[in-house]
């Protein structure tokens, strides 16, 4: 890779990170995620991330903690070594979306609980009912979409 390519990749990495920031992700987590996304291996150590992003280890640690929590990356250790790494999930966005159901269930159940307290005759109860119905709808749509995505992926693999 030439110096020019490295510069272009770094510029793209920062532009992509900014897109993630504008979508609501914390800045340093966005930068770490983008750094992992643009590496061929999808895996870097904390030291490598700190070097590439020009930040300290504590900034990397907090960002990785966030990314693990939202299930966009995972931490690991090279077998037989003491070297920890951070790895982006191979199918990061489909993995992220498919893992969202437990949270959607919690929101739906929370809305159900609120409806029982507030009753459907109140404006707040009706808002909670809409919330409950929306999340039930989204859960079904996500399930169908993920099934369709898996079929498309399988067809692409078969096609070569």
C-alpha cells in the first residue's frame, strides 16, 4: 500500500466515522469502529487502534467497551498470548440487527406495563399502545427482513 493510499484510507475512515457520529454513535466509538471496518482483517489490538487514531489507551478502552456493549464488535485474545484484540463481527450490521430482538421485546413489554397502569382511555395510554404495536410490528418486519437477507446472502455465495 502506498503512502497516498494510506492517506486516502485514513481520510475515508474519518469521513465514515463522522457519518456514524451524526447517526448518534459517540465520536471515539465511531472512529474505532471505522478503523476496524477499513482493515482487511477487521481486527486490531488496542495499541494498534491508539496508534492509527492518534489517541491514548483510555480513549480506546472506553470506545471498545461501548462497541462491545452495543454488539458491533467483540474482544478476544490470541491463543497462547497475552495480546488482546478487538474484532468487528464478520456480518456486523445483520448481526447487530438480528441481536436487537431482546431490547425490542423489553420496550414492547414496558409499553404493555404502562398501558395497564395508564389505561387506553388516556392520551398517555394510547401513546404507549402505539409504542407497543409499533415494536411488535418492527419485530416481525425485522424477522422477515433477516430471513430475506440470509436467502440473498446464500444465493450470492452459490453464484460465486
